[in-house]
């Protein structure tokens, strides 16, 4: 009985003696990992702040969609970096107790999944930026059309749908649903383009291109010929000014006074009138 008790106490002491150093090593590794995670996340936050990452995300329009959730894109990325490094530290710390423990296996799966989340977030941000550019282009091209706003919104969400589907495929979420949807949408768009331009849209497209070209030629022609009316109007203005200056002078001339000899201007081609023929015998002297 005494020997069994002695052996049991010895085994317990051996377990405690081997566990305590592992626990100390676990705590030290975890503390170092936490300090590194805090430092790296703070550095990432400063770099993103210097680059103006928040303003870039605001330009994509994502902040308006998550405005009610009070989310900051920079803070989200900083937290992702922080927890990623902290999980790596936890993995190393639990590795002190052996690589075959279930906690280490769970941490391995989580750490392998985190980069996919980061890539998915980047894909959504890039898709939102491209979608905003497409929406602005469509809205600018159809600014005078009643359906311009509707078409620009449809184009925006179409690009966003592609980005969301790509992000879900990156994290392996609902790939059995998103993959066929993406293929069906692309096939539908391609079929509409092929059938439309191969059939009924050829004539409307030709008419529309003809109208655009005619409008462009008219604008170019009006821009080149805009100087001639200005020159003609300037010449008319100068002629009118000359007539205005000569008119008072002609009106200021007084009527011929009695006794003054007036000269008639010739009427028939510029020759002066011939003097009258004297009667026969006029000027003859009889001897």
C-alpha cells in the first residue's frame, strides 16, 4: 500500500514538474506574440493612415453601405492583422504541449483560413472601386436620358455581384451556388450580345452610329465655320458705321442760294449735255 502511494505521488510530481515549464513557456510565447501583434497592427494602422486608405475606401462607396454598422475599413484591416499574428502566437504556444493536441489543429485551420478572408476583403474593395467608376461613366454618358440613373445603378451592382461572387469563392462559401450563377450570368450576357448584333440590333446600331457621326461632323463644321459669320457681321458693322458718318454730312449741306450756278450731273453715261443749235443765219454779217 505504501509503495503504491509513493509511486502515485511520484508520477503526479513528474507530471507537475513537466507541465509547469511547458506552461511557463506557453505564457512567455503568448506574451511575446501579443506584443508583436500590437506593434505590427499599430504600424499597419499608421501606414494605412499615411496612404489615405480610408479616403480611398470612401470613394468606392462602401462606407455608405455600412454606415449604420459604424465600420472603418482601416480598423477592420488592422484588427485582421492583429488577430492573425495573435493566432500564430497561440499556435506556437500550444505547440509546446505537442503538435497532436486538438487546439493546435484547430488553430492551424483558422490560420489557414484568415488569409482567404483578407483576400476576399481586398476583392470586394477593388470590385467596389471598379463598380463606382463604371457607374460614373454610365451616368455621365446617359446624363440627359430618363433611364440614365437606373442603368448606372444596374451597372454598379452587376460589377459588385461579380466581386462578391469572387470573394465568396475565395473563402469557399456557397461555391456550389455562386459558381453556376456566375456562369449563367456571363452566358446570358454573351448570348444577348451575339444574338442581338447577329440579328435585330445591327440596323439600330448602324443608325445610332450614323447619328453620332453626323452630330460629330456637325459640331466640327460649326466650330470651323464660326469665324465667317463673325467676319461678315464685322464688315456689315463697318459699312453701317461709314454710312452713318456720311449721312449727317449730306444732310448738313445747305440748299443752293438764288443766283448760284448749279451743275447738273449727267444722266446718260457721264457726258455733259450739248449746247442748243443756233438758228440759221445767226452770226452771219452782210456786206
